[in-house]
C-alpha cells in the first residue's frame, strides 16, 4: 500500500482532495514564505527590499513533481523549493 492509499479515503472526501495535491502543498509553502518575509520586514529583521525579493520569488511557477523528486534527498520539500 502506498501512502496515498492510506489516506485516499480521507483525502477523497469533499474538497480535501484538491487541498492536498502536490501543487496545493507547494502553493501553501510559498504563501508561508511570503508571509514570513512580510513579518520579518515588519519586525525589522530584514530590509523591505529583501522582503519584496522573497515575495517576488514566491510568485514564480514551480514544478511540484521536480520538488517532490528532490525532496527525498533532503527529507523535506523545503530545500528544493527554495533553491
């Protein structure tokens, strides 16, 4: 059984299936990075220019499949996402 099979019944109900696609996870990670950059600017931890550069980078298009493939080497999808 794959991990997808383990949760298939749960994720297939209602809107959950669309909320947990690879693309949805990547989008959620991008939104979290953008929000963190904004918070860091607000607290004076990074410059406004750095915050805008981070937010701009999160607006790009990303290959969720490539991120997933590379994630195994790092035990997290975050490393390939930010590269």
